[in-house]
């Protein structure tokens, strides 16, 4: 199985120019745990930038259900 990180990235302040974009990672992971560790590192990198994000690791075969 392969896993991808999919979710939303939102920028701006609530009620003022707040825009969200649906995104998916290009990076594939062999396990859910590997995917989740990648997400935790990514989230830590952008935490101070004022970016709101919500991602989930999804098995590649289920991607058509997500999008």
C-alpha cells in the first residue's frame, strides 16, 4: 500500500481574506506511520507562519473517494 498526505491549507485571518486550498503531497509513503511522521514535521515547519492546515494520510486506493 502507498499513502499520500491530503488536506487543506488556509491563509489569512478569519473573516478577512481567508482562503483555503485543497492540497495533496507528491511524496508517497509505504506506511501510515511514515506518512504521519512526515505530516508532523511539515506541520512543525509552518506552525509559526500563521498557516492553518488540516491534513490526513490516505491510502492511495482511496484517493478517488477523497477528491
